[in-house]
């Protein structure tokens, strides 16, 4: 114990907590919930909304519970008449500046302000409505995000998210007083600034001021169009989070029920992004080995190491803006979503006797950046837009509800064939460190002919929640053709959330560290904490989803990407070999340097 | 020509390349030319490893750090209660008439911008206006026009 204990009472109940605890945390310990808006456990304290006010006996004014540390002998009341009146007034004041058009609002039903207005029964407007007096803009130009200032309560969670978690600061607080607003540089639309479309701000916005741009109606239209063969793919992290949209506790694995639900929604074929995750491992693993050979054997100085992963479109956009000089280091592999789209309109279409233009590809992603990615001009290898529509996990939840499906009672079923098989290695793509682990499982075996030397294939050093993790794996007993790797210690690093990615890349740039392979995921926890996942998010929720992912991996019969039977067939019948010419045309891409300023 | 790089260098000599240097740099730029251009905010962001949004956010907070083009002379008439009671509306009207612009606008010759400001701390001698750094208390509409004419002459001479 290096911290002193502090004794206080909350609503006359004594409690002892470590020094530095806030009143909010101490109350939570006693199971008293204090309402909050600007507070978010992932972020630093802002203390600007004041709905968390409580009464401290002896103090002149009410104090903000989220921003006030406990003190010895404090007597706190969280629900006195003064507190209730103050809170109600604060909510009414917030609403007087708010476009409270709940029935038309995207966040209707999942809005922290609406919940508080309901809880405190705010009733009629007490204050003059100022909403028309404010300078307000709606930015709906991004394919990923809609920013509606008329819904913003200026809690600044998004500003803190974009700065503290992502190191991007696309958003800042601008102007002051009644003109204060959350703004990009000169109020440019989000598509024109450094925003990575990661959606982390959406995950933390308490109201409807930042939401995804929805494509639900387009997807229903496609399903109802008899000329279209609509294929759906589901990303690894969706299966462990969709339950949260449908009333389950975080961490439920619902793969089989989700597949059945998708079939009931009317998709013609339910396939798996995990299939192309396995494919990514073969393409990216081969690319890594080729790069290593070129550097170590051919001494080719044009080849860039460390190689970084490319499956996170938030990371790709970030590096394009922030470290364009490192673009040659980014794997040329498309993300699994885009590999899937390119194959669905070529390989799959041919196999099914369909024309590419009649296949419509829908993705269910934990991610808002995937919406942007699908709209990139490079992503048209099939001759058409490879992925037509991207829905977030949240949007899928909405569709299941709209369809009136009783999810809990659904039987489980399997993905359809051709591109529906997956291994545990594909599943763990959804967690930070997962791509690294999956790649090592395959690369090590290609090179040595033996399985990675970790118990049950679990490469624990790359798992976990630290922002940046490192691991080395020594290659011994190589197959003859990989002799040049004998004794080489392959050194790897893993980072999640862009602020950590920035730190890592700055260290690489400064020459402080030397890696061969780096995995980066834009979102905290990896895709399982993605900007399209159910709201709310917290470390605890992300941890539960992560456990579910690793359990799913452990429970699968096949756990190495190169064992995926449908991937083998794909190479035999269509692509030839990893990194073949055809694979390059369909599955690889290039990047665009962009301005940071 | 305003040399923003030189200003950045001078200020960071004193304050280092941290956020502390932000306000002094912005103030120095505005001192030279009354407002901040986009490219200057970008240059400052680069130098201090901030995002342009953060620089813009800071600049837009301060009434005196303008981010839109301003004339050579910025006229700011106090609009707060004491000056309001003392007749700030007539002053503004007189200025609008003589300059042929509305509040918030800049004359075509880029000489004058007319703005309002919150209390300038001269409430006992209102109505009051500020032209760049110069305070002009106890105004009458006639007096305000004369002052502006003084600037016009100074400029022509
Ligand atoms: S943000 Fe919340 S309170 Fe505001 S209109 Fe939408 S649902 Fe209603
Ligand atoms: S989407 Fe990500 S990068 Fe863009 S503003 Fe939100 S948090 Fe920042
Ligand atoms: S956009 Fe959302 S998160 Fe950002 S300040 Fe407004 S209400 Fe808060
Ligand atoms: S939650 Fe405490 S001030 Fe906003
Ligand atoms: S009210 Fe005008 S200076 Fe104070």
C-alpha cells in the first residue's frame, strides 16, 4: 500500500477508498450511480457538463463528482433535493441549446442526453430555445461519419478521443461562449482533413452529434432487387459484439445465430471475412518472406523493412497523412474486406455462373473506416466497386430488429461454401496482436516445417492490452530453401490505437528500434474496439470481447491460415500461388501520400 | 511581406517548441498584419507539432486573433451594457455611414474593418472604441467620424 486511505460518507454510508479516487468512483463502489455526460472512463477528466454535481456538506457550491477527489471526512449527498433540482436545470439548459428532435434522430433510443431527460422528466421547455440562434453545420460529406453540430452538447469527448487515444486531433474546440463549437481546421469537412474515419469519436459521443453514415436502406433495396445476388461477409470482431445490440451481455460468441439471422434477412449467400483473413496471412506472410529474402540475401536496398500490416483502413489513412515517407513499408495487401470484394465479383461469380455486375457485396464491419475504404478509387479490381455497401455492427443490429427476428431463439448455422471456411487464425484478426499471431503461426511453419514453438499455438507475448508490445521469435531448423533465415531472430511489434502507433513509428523513424514486422490497428483493442461496434465502450467491455475472440479461436478445429481448405482450393483453381500475378492484380494495392497539414 | 518563419524562430527561441509558444506566435503575427492566414496557422502547427485544428481552435477563441482578412485598421466598438446605455448604437451607425460598410465588414480599399467587442474596461467613459491598440473614450457620432478621418489623412499623407 503506497496510497493513503481516505474515509468519507456517501448518502450517510461510510466508505474507504484510496487517496486520489474521485467522488464519482467512490459512489460507484457503493453502487450509487451519478449521471455523467462529459465523463468517459477511457478519457481524461474534463468536468464541463456539470450533470454529475453532488452536495458536499459544508461546501458553498455543489461539486462535480467526476472532477473532485475525495477528502478525509467528506459527507456527500448524491440525491438531495438541491442536487436533483440543479441536475434538472442543467439538463434543461443543455436542451435549450439542443436540436432535441429525438424521433428523427439517429441516436434515438441510445442517447445519454435523451436518457437523462427521460430520467429527470424534464417536461416542457423551461428556457428559451436557443437552437436557432447558434451557427450550426451538418457535415455529411464523409462516407463514414456525419457530424451534426445542432446535436452537440460540447462535452468534448470527441476532442479528447481524437487527441488522447488517436493522436490525430482532427477535431478541436473553436470559438467561445455561445459560439463555441467542435470544429476541424477552418471548419473544413472531415473528408478534407486528417480524420482517419476511425469512428472512435462516434463510439464516445453521448448524443447524435457524431454518428456513422448509414447504408441500411441501400442494403434493403439490394436484398429486395431480384436481379441482384447479394453476398454478405462478416468481419471477425462482429460475432463477439453483435449480442450487445440485441440485449446480451458483452462477450457472447454468437457466430452461428448471426449466420442464421443474416440468412433470414434475405442475403443470398452468407460468407466470412475470416476466409479472406486467412488469405491475407498467406499473401502477407509470403510478402514478408520475400522482403526478408531481398534484404538479407539479395542485399536489395530498395526494399523497405520493417513491413507493417495494412488491414486497418484507419491506420492506412493515418500513415498516408502522418508518415508518408513510410508508405513503402506498408504491406501491399488489401484488407480482408477488400480481398473478399475483389474475389466475390470474380472467383465466386464465375463459380456460381453469375455476372460480376449482378453480384452485390455487403460487409458487416466493426468499423466506420471500412466505409471509406470501400469507396477508395483503388478498390475496383473486379472492374466494379468491389464492396458495394459496408454496415457497422450497430447497423446490423438495427436490421435484425427491423426484421422482427427473435435472435435468442434462432438455431445456429454454418457459413455458406466457397468463401465461408475460416480458421482460428482468421478469427483472431479481430483482436490487437491477432494478425501478428496468425502470421507467425503460418510463416514459422512455412520456413521450418514445424509448428510455432508455443503451447497450443497460443503466442501469448503478442496478446494483451499494453499499447505497444514486442516479441522476438528465433528461427531454427529451417527448410533448405529458407536456409538464409537460420538463426535469425525475427523481431515484431504490435501497437493499437493511433496515438500508440504514432509513438512506435516515431521510434522507428528515429532509428531507436529495429523490427522486421509491425502490426498496427487503429482502434483500442483492435477491431473488437472498432468505431462501428456497439456503444458504449470501455476497457472492461473490450476485454470481454477479446476473451470471446480467443475462446472462439481455441475452439476451432483448424487454427492455422494455411490449413483453410477453401483457401487451398482458391489457390489451386484460381490464383495459382501466393503473390502470383493474378493475386497481385486482385488482392494487392497501393497508397497515396496525403498532407498532414 | 510577413515572414511567419522568422516569427516562429524568434518566439521558439524564447519559449521552446512547445504549446506555450503558440499564443506568443499568433499574437506576433496579428501584431504585424491584424489577422491570421490559413497558411500561417499551418506553419505554426508544423513548427509546434500540433494539428492545424488545434491552432485554429485556439485562434478562434480569442476575439483579437482573427482568422479572416481584416483591414489595416480594426475598429472595435464596445457593445456591452454601459456603452450600450451611453449610446453605442449611434456610434456604430455613424461609423457604418462614413465607412459605407456594416459591422463585420472591411472597406474595399482594405483600410478599415468595423467590429464590435465586449467590455473594454472603460465603462465610466463610454461609449468607447478601439482602433488597433488605441482607445477612444467618450465618443459622440461626430467625434468618431473625425477620428476615422484622422486615420484616412494619415494614410493618404
Ligand atoms: S441527440 Fe439524443 S436528445 Fe438529441 S435529438 Fe438525438 S436522441 Fe434526442
Ligand atoms: S473518426 Fe477518428 S480521426 Fe476522425 S475525428 Fe473521429 S476520432 Fe478523430
Ligand atoms: S460531438 Fe459529441 S462528443 Fe463531441 S463535443 Fe459534441 S456531443 Fe460531445
Ligand atoms: S460528468 Fe462531471 S462534469 Fe461532466
Ligand atoms: S461596457 Fe463598454 S467598456 Fe465596459
